[in-house]
């Protein structure tokens, strides 16, 4: 049985990915290395406590010895671990440099002398910056990040590429659009709208919500990562997108309609500094070379997500403090 090490597997996408892999791949066992930071939730994987193919190790990749442990114990690595909340990166960028840049450096450097066969580094559409109307970024587009978060993700991509070329680390990069689905932190747009809407609270929308984002259901991204582990080419970058471009306002309106709440709950707030207007990716390479397709239609999977948050109040209630539901989170420190 191959050993898959997932970093950041107590977060949103990582925990969905671990459940997906353990259900679909009996040939793999999984170790999850996560430092249990502010966006993590240990209950995301508490159902796996007795699973013999799963183990969790608390560790910070910003410490070289943790990265060395990963390199020594992995046949395959999927690297999710990062600080991810853009508003928090504006309030306090340093933890983003430590996790996203130093953590990734420690990992790739440890992997250069290891027997690991593959590293999939998880990145974001935000590294390309804002797209003009009608424009879609491909993997050769220039990196032009706007926020401290996306700048550290772009830096981590560049480190991965340099370690692939210089030290033959068997890595590849997946850059994905906005994910939604179960286990996403209540600070993020879709969970925040569901939770505030269900509680009859105003739903704040930065600058009127005209920013366009391309949404992908988290399970569709998990299948793309699985395909990359199987068929991805070392040294290659793959964009992953599902073609659901919507303004934030449209997304919020659809959620409020699904939960039967009035659109008058929407409240426009001061815009986030450096807020990109539109993200758009071409995922032709992933579709052609990995044989990947998204399977979930947006409105349906949004309904599955709403249902999950309705049924799992015990999960989100402890995380949904006044601060995490603040209307102007970039003003807050964490
Ligand atoms: N959520 C999205 O829509 C989206 C879209 C594209 C790309 N991504 C990328 O996918 C990855 C996962 O995103 P997410 O939304 O699941 O994030 P998340 O914030 O929910 O989870 C990140 C996890 O990484 C852990 N972590 C952070 N720094 C660490 C460190 N130094 N050592 C060990 N663990 C550490 C945290 O404790 C947390 O559990 C990130 O790399 C992110 O940039 C996310």
C-alpha cells in the first residue's frame, strides 16, 4: 500500500480530499500533517479516528524537522497546507509568509533527497491577479498577485518550479478556482451567507458584490487532484475550473432564495483593499491531459452545501464567533 501524506488536511479542501481518497482508493493509506491553525478544525476528520489507513500528526511545516518527516514517510504528497484567508493576510501578513513560503520551501527542500514519487502542490487562480472581461488565464499567463495571500501563493509556486528544475523534485502544480462545499470555514462567502441568512442577519457584500468568481464543488476538485496523482506530468502546471462564473451578488442571491430569506438582507459594505474584480481560468490542459471533467452542476451542489450547513450546526457554531462573522474582517487582527 502506498503512503500518501496530505499536508493541511484539517482544513476545508484537505479534509474533503482525505475522505474522498479513503473511500475511493483502497491501495493508499493517508497521513495528515497539520499544525491545527486558526482555519483548521480537528472535527473534520474525527470520524476517521478508528480507520487503520488514516493517521494524523500535529506539526508545523515551517519547522524543517516536520518537512523532513513528510519526505521520509511519503510515497506521494499532496500539499494543501497554507494560510488561506485573504482578509487575515491583509490584517497580518507574517503567518502567510511563514506557512506559505517558508513551509513550502522546507517541504520541497526535504523532498529533493527523498524517495517520494510525486508532489502535487495546491495553488490558486488568485496568483494570476484580476482578469479583464472576456479574458481567461492559461498556465502560461503572467503571475500578477494582488493580496498578501496570493503573493505568498505565487512565491510558493515559483519555489516548487525552481526545485523541480534544479533538484529534480518530482512535483507539479494545480491552480484551482473558488471551492465550495462541506467543512468550509464560516468566514468564507458561501458558508457565511448561509449561516447569516439562516440567522436573519444582514449579509455584507464588499463593494456591492460585483466581483466575478468561478465556483467549483470541492468534490470535483478532489477528483482533479486524484487524476493528477495518477496521470499528471512532472514539471507541469494544470489550471482547474468548472466554468461557473458568477458575481458574488448573484451567488448570495441564489443562496438567500434557496433558504427562503429576503434579498433585503444583503448589505453593501466598504470594499476590501486590493480586491480583484474577476478571476477566470482556462482548464483545457487538465481536461485534455488528465481526462478530468467537473460532474456537479452549480445550483444542485449549492443546494447540497446549504443542506450540509443546515444539518451541521454543531460543526460551524463554535467557529462562528462575532469576529469570524464580522462585516469588515480585514480590520480585525487574529
Ligand atoms: N478554498 C479555496 O477556494 C481554494 C481555491 C484554490 C486554492 N486553494 C488552496 O487550497 C489549499 C487548501 O485550502 P483550504 O481552503 O482547504 O484552506 P484551509 O485554510 O481551510 O486549510 C488549510 C490548512 O492548512 C493548515 N496549515 C496552515 N499552515 C500550516 C503549516 N505551516 N503547517 C501545517 N499545516 C498548516 C491549517 O491548519 C489548515 O488546516 C491552500 O493551499 C489554498 O491556497 C483553496
